[in-house]
């Protein structure tokens, strides 16, 4: 029984360490590629969307994201960009700009 408990503990510890390592690697990649919105690599585009979602709303950012939505082939990334655009359009509207000033 003691050997089983020890083996289970080591397995859990190794799994947790591997998970933490993978999380650090992914975080590092996202940090490096946070400005690659039109990259050929999906992870870089996801990182760029994360970066842009933290930016303050601007007309230029909304236009770039709309271009991205039209360009992006992956549904998940398109939907993420649409959600960011919707939030930014609300922020711009609250700031007092008319919706027509945001661009089509």
C-alpha cells in the first residue's frame, strides 16, 4: 500500500510539473507573438487577438479587426475577433462617437 501511494504521489507531482511547464511555454509564445495578427500561424493570431482585446477601443483598431474577420479562415478566431469588435464598438459609442464614424 505504501508503494502504491508513493507511486501515485510521484505521478501526480510529475503531471503537475509537466502541466506547469507547458503553461509557461505557451505563455512565453503568446507574449512573443502578441502583435502578429495576420501571421500564417494560428497561435500567433490568437496571441495578437489577446493583445488587441486589452487595448483601448479606437476606430483604427476596429477597422483592423474587421479586416481580420474578413480574412480569417478559422471560425474560432473569427468569433473571438467579432466579440472584441462588438465590445470596442460599444466603448466607442459610449465615448460619444456616432456609429457611422467607426467605419463599415
